[in-house]
């Protein structure tokens, strides 16, 4: 199987190279088609390569040439890389199909589309290279390529000044993160035989706890830049808003995941740290999630809102990773496996539904010319198909069954609740607080996406835009595909968990399949896979339904406890979706039977008796999210200025204008103090530069003497 | 420190005992004239002539009162030598002229009826009296009546005002938005006959010309207890007082 994986990887790089060449050579008209065909092909190869590794569990390894001074460059596609490759492949598949219809709408005539294709495929290749790199130099080189290509793609559409600033902020932050990661690798590589990951991992075992802590912090915040963690995520909403709509799904669905990949690879795979680092990750993740969802709920620009929501999801994933690190360090492999599989599951889910939502936003923007929720409204009648698919995305991201977000968020919260197994009370309190914060996040996420869907798709049109209806079969296929994946991942977790287990088991040391997916299909009273009494109880509940029809171990996700408490937690989205469907049908049947005799009169909607419902009278997105804004005023700390114009006396006002300005909490608490400190240092140093030659000569002399003094012995 | 709780307990219940007991407090009703049999034709003619709103119709020695027009001015009671008989009560609710059956709401509504009030061009007087139903004295909640702000949950449409042209559309929309098993009550002489506004190019002249009215509460304005009586009639907890109306074709 390894040869098949290798062949598909080689074919993938060939397809990318072909894509680059063909896009460069083809004209403006052909370029979108080239992107679609080569992109689909290469993404399918990505998925295939990942699938072979995940199904067989065999890693693929290959040694490339030796680079002078860096050692041998090696590739390795292990299950940890493969799960990220799978997510990237699904996202790229959807984006490649989607992009074809939109590339002409989105990019102005001034920008040649074929150059976009070149960047697109180069980024795709560098992403895969990051995932399969098995030594620090190759990893860092491809990481740097990825950062620069992201910047170029973001700034592809340079029509506005703000776009450029956003791009530079992103580039600066990526480089800062990159430097931190380089230092982390250097600390790790100081005692290593060479710079391959296996050698670094071996060297890490001999490092002091302080060195490990510094490696962890450098790696966590270096990769945290890409993953969008507080406090290094201020670039993310800016650049997502500025990026071309066709490109953001790649940002949110692929490059964001690279941050988690980096954190997992460096901080969980290469080094093994104590639980203190896990607590840090858990706390940072929970704060990130809460801050992300607060700003997402109050933002009215669909793109910015989704960007903040990406931060929230990143927080949930990192909180899961933190829980995993804590459980692993404190010797609870089963809990660690649950936490890690929850985090990976959520990563996969987030890639898919966020791609769906960003593509839906791009669709809406192309149809209406705006993405301001206060301007939109009534899209469900205009675009019924998109409306349903967007609703699926909203339900999935707000963790509503039967879609995928529910499974992973439920598992994350259950993983946090497993803190009962820990002995330290203080860590249990941290877990409880973080769990509460994540629960609050989940509740706010529902508010946030109810707002998005209700304000954009329901109600009446508020803005002055005119619909431009284009037939977009490819785009619809791409969105429908993602919605179907959302449903499948949400209803069949017992088939997803064994796949994730390939990644989870080597890292956590326990199998999530055996601990969570109970073998109700295969167990009998005799073969002893499950205690007979327990099995009997669950057979009576119907847990073996589908036995013989379906492969696998069962359809129930269940963690078994001790004798006194045989079930710690359990769910089965597969059975519940069937039950929900049956109940819905039953309810529909009963209602139609009951109302058969009564006639239904359809009249105009009640709107307070006014002659015509004007758009200005309807509920706006700002109004909907205002309670959140008021409740969390301590975090938002808005700067409200009121401008009142009066005519005659104080009582007769003609107009009141309220301006509300907000500085993002991260900007306020992190970026601005850091910037002020930098300014202060620069101001202090500027005092030395007064332009007198004699003084400069004195500096040189003093510095020279200082060096001589320092190195006097050697 | 406030002792409102203690004061409240010491004062006891101040709400009216109506409908369990008649309310006898002075001033709860302006009263209204009732059909009177005079000694002579002249006296009946005089009573009819003194009425400013043509609410009294003389027929032989009898003077019939159309309460739907009466404004309680008391001229027929105080300004003529032989006054009309005077009713100091308040149970005046009646059915529209052509309606024979009393369309009370089903028994499910008898302890819970939600009322949507529409001001269809009211001068404010009737609306003011309707508002009094919520105050501690009349306290209609104790009887299971509630005002509601949306017709979607309303069972009774209470109309005040003569239905001006601008309010005709909203009134119809409100009625259409109400779920069935609904009743319409016209409160005040304006809502019944158009009152002093009558029927003209800007005024429909009563709710009956726009909607099928089920109950009428005469009065200009009717006192709160009269409206309360109307609500009780609508739920079937009181019966309609048998007013002898003007016989057909006799006026």
C-alpha cells in the first residue's frame, strides 16, 4: 500500500506542476477551467493518498536528496499528517469546483486569472509539502513558501488600501510566528543528531523541563499565529475580510489547520511535556473560543463574522488539544484519546462547514453585491437551494444534530468532563471553568448563526441591491457536496472514529475505537466482548439494530465506566436521526389527520396593521445581537459618542447620531501596549542619534572595548 | 422604608364585587334614558325634540330610545317637565339590530379571553374607559380577561371609534389576522352607529359597516362596568338585557 500512497503523492505533485504550467500558459478564458480540472484531480489524489494511509495504518516514507548543511530531506506521510491531508483534500476539491464559476466575477479585468492559478497550485503543493515533511528544514522552507503564497493570494486583488495593510499585517505575523518556530527547532536540534523529526524527537527526551517549556511556548505561539489563537490572532479577521471571497475557504479550511498540525506535530508528537503546558493550551483555547464567538455574534459583515467564528472553532480545537496534553501527561490514556479524537474531529468538521459557509457567502456576495447582514434579507425566496445548504452549514456550526458540529462539540465537552479522573483539585477547577466557557461559547454560536441565517435569508430585502441571478451548477454541486459530508460526518461517527483512531492511538496510547465505539454488532453473550448483563440492557434498547446490514462495530458512541456506573456517556446520532425522522413523519401525519377538516385561510402577514412593511421597520442584525453587545460590554468596552442636534430648546431634538467604535479586545490588551512599548524604546534610542560624528565614533569605540572585555579570556 | 405591603393588607380588597354583586358606588355610571310611556303624544314629541342626537323616537304616547346614539346629555331627563324614565345601571350590552342569536364564545374561553383593542378613530373617551378595566378597581384580570398586543392571540376584537377611512384597512387586517373562533365587539355609540360623526366620506359610520359585529356596548363613552358587562356577555357569563328596540317601520 505504501507504494500506492507514494505514487499518488508523486501524481499529486505532477498534477500541481501541470496546473501551474497550464495556468501560466493558458489565456484568461481558459484559466478557470484549468484550475477546476487540475485542482479537482490533485485534490482527489490528496484524499486518496490520505485515505490509503488512514485505512491501512501504514505510513509512507521516502528520502529525498541531501541538502548541504541541512542534512537529508525526508518525506513521511503518517496518520497524523494524513488526517490533515484528508481535510485539506476535501476542502480543495470543493474549492476547485467552486472557483470556476466565481473567478471571473471576483477578479477584476485588470488582474489576469492565470496568475491566480499559478499561485493557487503553488500554495496547494506547499501545503502538502508541509504535511509530508519529516525534517525541520523541509518543513520550515515549505512553511515559509506557504506564508508568502498566502500573502500574495490575499493581495491578489489590490483594489483597496485596507487590503494591502491587512496583507502586510498577516505577513508580519506569519514571519514572527515562523521565527518563533525556527527558534523552537533550533533549541530542539541543539543536541540532536540531525534535523529529521525522528532525531529531534529522540533529542527532546534528554532536554531539561525549562528547555521543553520554552520549545512548547515558542511552538505554541508560533503555530498559534496561523491557528488564530489569542493573543496573536489580530491579523486573522482583517485578512479574512480583505481576501478575495474565492480564496478564503482555503484560508479557513486548510492553512488554519496547519497551525493545529504544527502544534500537534511539535508539541505533542516531538516533545512530551508536563501537564502545565496542557493547562496553558486549555485556557488559551477557551479564551480564544469565547473572544472569537463574542465578536462573531456582534459583527454584521458575513465574512468578518465567519472569520471570528473560525477563531472560536480554533479555540475549541486547541482546548481539546490542551485536555489531551493534560490527560496524557497525567497518565489517563483513554481520556487523552477521547480529547484528541474530539479535537481532530472538530478540526475536520470545521474545515468542511466553514468552507461551505464561506462559499455560501461568496455566492451571496456575487448574487447581491453585498455581504452586510443589515442590507441582506429575503434570500430564501431568491435562492432556495443555497438557502437550504447554508442552513445546513449554520446548523452544523451551531452544533445542532444531526450534523457534524454536534458530534465533535459534544465529544469536546465530554472530554472536559472526564476531568473527574484527575487527582489535582486545582486542575479540575480549571477544567470546570474552561468547560463553562466552552458551553457559553456553544450557546452564543447558536445565537450567532441564527442571526446570520435569519437576517440574510429570511424576512424581506433591506438593501437597495438588485439580484443578479446566474446559473451556477458547479458552485451548487460543490456546496451540496459539502452539505452531504456534514450530514455524513454527523450521522456516522462510529465509522469516523476508527479512522481518527489511526492518528489518535500512537499519540495518546489508547484506542478510541475500543473505548468509545462499543461492539454491539459483534458482541454476543458468549464471546465476552461486553458483559452479558450490560449487553442485554442495550440490546433491549435496540443498540444492535442494523446488525448484519451494516459493517463495523456498532452505531453507538459509548464510554463504559465501572460497575457502579456502567455508562459514563453515550449517544448515537445514527439512531437519533432515524428516530427524529420517524417522529417528524409521525407528527406530520398526526397534524394532517387532525387538520383535515379545517380549512386554512391564507392572509397577508400581520405587520401591526400598517399598509406596507418597509425594510427599515424590520428587525436588523444589529438589533438582534444587541443584547450580547450589552451583556458583554465589559469585554467590548465600546467608545460611544453621541451627536445630538437641537433646534429650539433642549427638548426638541431633530437628530441623534450615535457612533460606536470598538477596539478588538486583543488589540486593546495586547497589540496597543506592545506597540506603545516599542515606540517608547524607539524614542529612547532615538535620543542617541543626534548626528554628531564624534559621538558616533565614541559609540564604536565603547562597543569595541566592551567586546574586548567580554571575550578577554578566549 | 415603604410599607406598601402592610398598607395593602390593611385596606383589603378595593376592587368592585361586580359581577357577583351589583356595584352601588355613586358615579360608576352616567345612566341612560329608557323607553317611556307618556300621558300624551305631545310629551313624547317634546322628549324626541329635545334630544340633540335623535336617539329618542316618539310613537304615539311612547318614546323609544335608541341607546346606540345616546350621549347621556340628560336633557330628556332634566330639561323637560315630564322627564323620560332613567336607568342608573350599566348593563346595556345588546346585540346588533338584525342579529337574533347571541354569539357567545365557546365555554373554553369563559375564564380566559384575550382582547385586541383597535382604536378606529376614537376621540379618546371610550379608549380611556377601556383602559380603566386594567386598574385595581375594575381589575378585569380577576375575571380572566386580558389585553393582547397581537391579533394572532386575540379572541375578541374590541373596536372603539367610528372607523375612520384611514383606520378601515388596519382594522380589516387586524380582523383577518385573528384566528377563528373570534368575536367582534363595538364599544361606544361611535363604533355602533357612527355617533356624532355619522356616516360620511371619511367615516364608515360604525364598525358594523366594515365587519360583522357580534356585540354592542352603547354609551358615549360607556362606563368601564358597561364594557365589563359586554365582556361577560361575550363569554356567556351574563345575558343580554332585553331592550325593547324601536319596532320596525314605526319611526
